[in-house]
C-alpha cells in the first residue's frame, strides 16, 4: 500500500498542473464536435516492479519499449483505443542467498482502453494547445523470461525462455500537445497491473506484501489524426480539409473549422459575423461596425470611442459635451458652461482674454495685471479698490494722489 501511495504522490502534482495549464484562458468555441480516428506510434522506457526488485519503487534497470495505438475519439471528452506494445524489463536481487538472481523478460501485450480528455470536460476548444487525459482498460500479456546467475549472463538451469501469460490492466495519464489540425505529440505514463505474481519474474511472494507483477511504461508518441469524411452544405460531399462538415468547394474558409451558418468560417465571438469579416473577432459586435461593439450606443464603435462607456458625439470621438461648446467634458474645465476652446471650455463673458473662473470682474473688461478688473487712471489699482479712479494715485492712499 505504501508503494501505491508513492505512485499517487508522484502523479498527482502533474495531474493538477496540466489541468490548470490546459484550462487557463480557455474560451469555449461554438462549433460542433466532429469525431476522428487517430494512429499513435510511440517509443519509451519500461521499468519493472515486483519480487525481484529489492526495496525501490521501480527497478533501477531501464529498458526500451515501443508500440502503436489506434483510437477513435467519438466524443469530445470520451474516446476508445486499442494499443499493442512490445519491450523488455529486467531486474535482480543479490540478498536472497540461493534464490539470488538477475532476470530479463521480453513482453508482448495488447489492450483496449478508455480515454478521457480532462480539459474538454470544462469547455470545448478544438484549437486547444495542451490537453490532459486519463486512460485505463484491460488486455492480455505474454512474458518470456530468463533468469541468470547474479552479475553474469549465464542462465540458471531450467530458467531460460519461460513463457507465461496473464490479464493486464493498464492505467495512466498523458499530456497531448497540438502541433496542427492533423499532428500532435503525446507524453504518456502507463502503470500496468497483472493478475498474477509470477508471470514476469517467475517468483511468488518474496516480499512481505502480496504484490502482483507490475511494470511502468513512459512513452513519447506522435499522434496522426484522420478526420471522418463529412457531408457538406446540401447533399453534396467532397474533400473537407478542416473537418467542419462543409466541403472545400463550398467552404469560404477551407482551412479553418467553422459552421454552416458562416459558410464554413469561424465566428469566435458568436456575433453572427465571420472572423474574416470581423474587425473585432473576440468581442461580440454588430454588423454596422463590422463586428465591433458599441457599448454606450452612441454610434461610435468602442475601438474608436475615447469614452466607450458614456454616450457622446461622433465628431468628438464618442465623448459627451454637456454644454455643447465643442470641448468634450473630459477636457472641459467648465463642463456645464458654454465656453471657448482656448480657455479649456470656460467662458470669458467680458471678452478681456481672462476666463470668468479667473476674472475678479467677469462682466467688466480689464487687464491681466488687475485680474480682469478695469483701471481707468492706469495707476495699477483696480477701480473697485480705487478711491480716486480717474486720478492716478498710490496704493497707500487707496489710489489717490
């Protein structure tokens, strides 16, 4: 049981990591799933796990394995496949006294397996880059084993090419990386459980625990997809490169998976405008603006609207102008008063070049030196503070001479 726990601890972090990577940022694609058949040649390494493996999780010996799988993905989440493999495992112990020995075993096995695409459970995306999957099944294995004297290549008496068979249960997980519509790479781990204890190593219950013979197979495979022939628009059939059910001759986007409603082109945002004609393919929009949204409904699409959440005017790039002075509110220092652009939208009622907000006498023309107030005698003291406004004076006499 402890050994099984170790296996779980090894596999579980990878399980969670790839579910996260495969799901993050994933957007559901609104296209129907089309089943496909695939062929997956693979090559990898086998490691033995059984009585002639002293106290390690796996044998220290690493041996070559290879195989091929033929699968049918009939559902976006669930598929089936048949797999045939050949390879070798080996091991040995030198702590068993007269029973000490090395061994090697040639394996040949086949199985039927159920495959579950984990990421597709959450959302369907035929263009997903990384997908994590689980697999399990049952099959039949034949092992042809030879036992040797420890550290030599001398076979033990009557222990050469012993052939035995057993049911085998493969269970594992894999990561698929999409390279194109047709080709992908698969990194896969299989742990194979046998129903007998002496098929691979011909030894029975040497360990304290009654553990049946087992071995692992870690492989790298090249997956080649063969999409089914699909009926196209109407009753015609023909070549369909992207597998969307629309023959290339009727498909406006023959190399992109699309829908019949879009004449074979994709519509990523589902707004009824094909991506090829959509200037905003990832945001639902309207035909008037070539697929781009107009959130505030002011007639200016968001991509050109400097104030996309406030209804505004077309000539002000979608921004509002409450006082209609031609200066948008976002730049208008007096948004509720009709003003001039030169004063950032603020008025100058007396026309003296000083905006009312800075003019101490907004209804009387005056110079900047007196903050917009008149100075009739030019003595630098505004009339409103000058006791002698028509005679030049001094500040100490309140403008009188």
